[in-house]
């Protein structure tokens, strides 16, 4: 039994759902992934109401009904999201309802997670758990919350594995490295990312992660003149320098939704040929895979009802606006679109999309007016 998702395992998983559209699963070159994935982020983690809820039943609902991608991060709800995923996975594994080889688990490292319950003095927690233990120096930590020093990242991964009760994380994302820009310069950040990638390649060899990538908020989407802009070309060059042509830098996670479509139609990424392309075009050109985060823009895109034409073009007229938004987010050069759902009924509702085929390219072109379409 492998300790990570496999091609054979994920193929066996999708065969359990023959009634779903053939378009619901995508082969990313390594494994078969559902084009919808469950995310476990909640904003304002300090609010007590975020600890009354539990993702455990939603994780089970997803995995038992055809969604085999679960996304998290060590800092989500001060490590609680990872722990709830771990509990759900172990119960399903023990009941033999799901196997480890069928499930793709992604997590992220970079933010200081603190711990639940929220420490009375978070600065003391940082001092005791990070600085005094030699995981990082004060210079490594940005605004008391972000750190990508190799020793700290190793600790973070090992802590995530403990939280998730797993031996291997399928995809580890370096979490929002662009937030360090403005406090350090771009050249310094690239050096820090190189050290992080060197560690990640070691963790691959140790069997603790399978692949790695970068999860950004706006880093890959800004104009190149912006302080927090990240060049995907630079990131790939670092990966090749560190791991050679067989490096394990394989994934990008970036916001993509019907209101924030820059990854699809904003040519801001400079390629080796000197021309500018969209993030999705660059991802495709480098043979990487992209996951769409913030597919529903944290529900902010539902301030008013969508125009009826949106559902008509996306093939979701008989469903609701949430389904239309998720249908949009899983199109383009996207392996999977992530959405958060504490209520398992919301997972079940969104799985109606499993019966809906991909939106035709010409329909997407109409939505965008034909500009920079992948």
C-alpha cells in the first residue's frame, strides 16, 4: 500500500462514479483529480465561531461522493482544519470506504500557524516554538506571521503530517511568498525560495511530500511593476537550478473566479521569448498544473443575481449561481477548482456539477469577448 495518491488508485476511485460526466475528472499527468476540490480555509480565524464548526463531515461527504481532492494549510484555523481532515481520513481508511491511494491531499507551509486554543501571548509562542528552537531568526520572520526558512518549513511539514495523520502529503505549496516583498527585495526573496525548493526536493526524496508548488493570492496576477509581483518564469528557473529537469515543482494555486479572471485574460507574465502571456498560458507552456482558489471569492460574487446569459453559456441554467460560479472556475487550464463548505449538504449540492460536461470553448470566448483566451 502506497502512502500517497497513485494513478491506479485514483483511476479506481473515479470508476466508482460511472454516472458522472467524463469531464468531471482530469488526469494531471500523475493522478486523476476531481475538477472540484474541498477547501478548508475560513477568514478571521481568531473568531470563536470558527471553532464551533467542523469540516470532518464535509470531508467525508466529498470523498464518499466523488471528490478526491482536499486542500488545507497548517495555519488554517490554527492547525484545526488539518486535524479535522486527519480524523475524517483515518475513519474512512479504517472503515475501508476510501484508500490512501485514491485521495489527493494538499497543504501549505509559510505562515506561522500558532496553535489552538489561541495562545494568550502569540509572540511568546513564536519565541518558544520558532526562535528558541532554532527554526528561524527574527530576520527570517516577516510581520510576526510569515517565514520560509528551511528549518521552519521542515518543522511545518512534519507538523502537518502529524495533524493529517499521514506519512506523505501529495502536494505541498509554498504559501504566499509574495507577502515578504516590501519587507525584503525581490532578489532576496528568490534566494529564500531557492532554499525552500532545495528543502522540498529533499522532502520528496524522504517520501514526506510527492510534489510541490506555490500558492499565491495576487503574486502571479499583478502587473510586473507591482511590489508583490512574482514571475513564474523565475520560479521555474529556480526549480530547474535546484532539481534539474526532473524537479518536482509541478503546481500553482491562484485565485480564479467569475469576478477575478486575471489568470485567464490578463497577459502579465513574461516568457523566455520576451512576450507576455496569461498565467494560465504560462502554466500550460511550462507543463505545470493550476488549481483555482477562491472560486466563489468567499461568497462576495453573490451580491446580486447573475445575468441569465451566464448560466446559458456555462450550461448551468437549471442550477443556481453557486453552480455557475464553480462551473466557470473549473474551466480554462485548471485541474481543479476549490470551494469551502463546512455544511456537508453544500458539498452534496455542488456535486450536481459532476453531471455537467465542460463548457465549450466558444462559450467561454463569448463570456470574455475573445480576449486572451487559452
